[in-house]
C-alpha cells in the first residue's frame, strides 16, 4: 500500500520542487522563496490549469489522462524510468515501443535550446502532435500554450474536421504549395503506421481524418509513403505585416520526431520582419 510520500501527488510535488526554473527553460526571477517550480509555472509548461495541478498534488484527482501525464513528464524533464513510474502511479500503462512517444531526448533538447531565437522552431511527434516550441515560434505564429493540447496537431490542423479552422497559428498562414504539403502529411502518416502499427492514437487520428475530411480520405487511398520535408509560407503577422518564411522539416531518431524550423531568407526584408516579430513577441521561453 502506498504511503503518503509515494502517492501520485507527493511524487509530483517532489519532482516540481527539485526542478529549477532555469532547468525548465523559464527566465530567472528574483525574490523567489522556493528553489523549484511554482504550481503556476508547472501548469503553464504542461498546458493544464493551476487548479488541476493543485488537485493532483493534494490527491483530490488521482487518474489523469495519458495526455496529461505525458505533458507533465515533459514539463518536469523526467527520465524514461521516471516517466514510466508516473504513468503507473496514474494507473496507466507506460508508453512502449509500439506507441508513439512524446519524449524529447536530453541531447536534442540541448541542441534546440542552443538555437535560441535565431529561428522559429518546434518539435512534433510521429503523428504530428506538437510537443515543444521556442519563443521565436510563439512570437511568429502565436503562443501554442493557449491552445488545448489535443488541438496542437499539425495533421488535424491541415485537414480540419471540427470546423474551427487552424489552431496552431493565431493569425493567417498561407502555404505556397498547399497541395504538396497535404500529400506529404498523408504520406508521412502512412509511413508512421509502418513504424508504429499498434499505436492507438495514430489509428484514432487516421480514422478521424478519413471520416471527417474528403481530401484526406482521397489521399489516403493513394497509398503513398514519404515524409514532409519543406514548404514556403506567408505569415500574416499582426505587428510587422506579412513575412515569407522557409519551412524545413527534419525527422529525428527511431521515434520519428519532426523538427520544424522556420527561417527567412538572409539579408531580406522578411528577415528583418522576423527579427522584429521575435523582439515584439510574447515574453517567455521554450515550452513542452
């Protein structure tokens, strides 16, 4: 039987207390009484409400969803064994090699953090679920933390089935090769089914998109297999005006994580606008 010190709530508090704001990618603030993260900071990083964090830590909620557990594990920078322990404390089966992972390895995280604000960057899981973004991304497209985690999916955004339009950008973004992008996303998802044939969340996503979007269903029937690699987009930024950016996609590791980098051509007006967008953007740092 679990003691008070080994419950889900106590374990979350212990992990929150040990993680400094700097280690979590948050800006340092003076006059802090606690060396660890505040509940408000953990809630922000995980994309959940402060009240829910309080209820989890106090033991009033003991069965968070797998999505919430994954978000907490990322926010708390847990190792794989710690992440698996958190799943078990929540009464869930830890992710296996047959399920898509939202975990970002420490080495990749170091590379991304060192990129700074030089480019807008984000990381997506194999099913195009957004799992990390930097400050420049939030400044260029709007802060994803205000979007519910379930809606932070680029494939779902591309083939919107809820009638609500895109959720990953807060203002209009136009692809200069939309048909090519759509075909590439579908081919990439089919490739992911070979890597994760037993992934329930990938199966559910494909079923949802096939039933809810005729364009997706048409492309899926074609059976193409491939990867989304590049695009050029025009971002209608509300502060600095339209910015043309190149979108490059790199697939990393056996987990098929996608690293998406948005940059403007050097020595152009677009590069200047991108820098201004970052300077005038939302304060804060990387999330996920």
